[in-house]
């Protein structure tokens, strides 16, 4: 069975400020683009929202939700958070190693639920390095940010 390949990006103009996110979901020879944004948000919230939106498409598409999913992401925050840090956050009651509440817990909970229900591999890609679909996601993100300026 063919994999579902995803690229995501999120960003913000100012932090906080107007933000946007972009996603490309590739499966069965089709690349679907999705995007959105918020008037006042942070870069990390947009990176998380992009990943949540992409995995929601997979979860809600019956012919995709049993397939291997490869997420290409340029956010170390999201990749490390969902693959490593979240285990400790959950064990410690959603506090960080310095005893502060985990930021963006609402989005981490959503991402964790989706990630746990799918077969996902997370792959970090360098942003702004000419990776075709990462660049597409960056352009989608910028287009969304511009709607709020």
C-alpha cells in the first residue's frame, strides 16, 4: 500500500502576530494543498496547527488512515515535541523539566491523539533549502499571513 507523504510549514510575522500555515498531502499520485491562518498567533502554534491539519486529513480519509504516513517538517519544536518530549510532559502532568506548564498544550493534545492513532514517521527537513514541497508550504503560509496585514 502506498505511503501518504506530507509536508508542513507554519510561520508568523512578529511573534505573536499574524500567522499562517501550509500543508501538502501527497497520496495516490495527487498532491492536495491546504492552508489557513490566524490574526494574532505564534510561530509554534502555526507549526503545530499545520501538522494537526495534515494528520486530520489522513485520519478522516478512510483509504488513507491505515497507511504509513511520512511527515516532512522544518520545525524541530514539533518534531522533537511529538517524538520525544511529549512522553515526559505526560508523565510529569504537562509541565516542562523546569516545572513550567507546557505551552500550547491544547494543540499538543490534539496532535498526540492523531499521531497515536496513525502510523507516522517524522522527518526533519531544513527550511528555505530548496526542498520543493517545503517551499510550497512556505508560500502557502506567507499567503495566509498576508490576509491579516
